[in-house]
């Protein structure tokens, strides 16, 4: 079973919803839409790099890199395969 990345920070609602849909499809769907979810996650993470209205990034560069590695670049598949 595919699981979300364990993190200790809050995600924007749109990103969290997309990740949940991606995981649900990977676990219970056909899995044909990986590239669609990965592209959507990429777009949302690009948006997260912008500053919010208080002058702070929505997510840090390190957080974005961690999320990209796991969801956009296939880390979710590698982790699931290694957990058998």
C-alpha cells in the first residue's frame, strides 16, 4: 500500500487533496494517472515557492525538495516496494 510521506509541517489544502487523490488512485485505482498527479503536484509546488501575503514562502525550499522527491519523482513507489 502506498502511504503519504511522514512530515511535520502543514501542507496547503489543494496540495494535500491532490496527494490524497494520488495515493487513493495508486492503491485502489488503475494507476494509469501517475503522470497526471505528478504534474499537478509539480504545478502546486511551483506555486508554493512563491511568497505568501506576509512575505514568507508557503513551503521552504527543503520541504519542496522533499515533497518533489517523494511524489513527483517516484519516491512513493520506491518506498512502497521496499516495504513489500
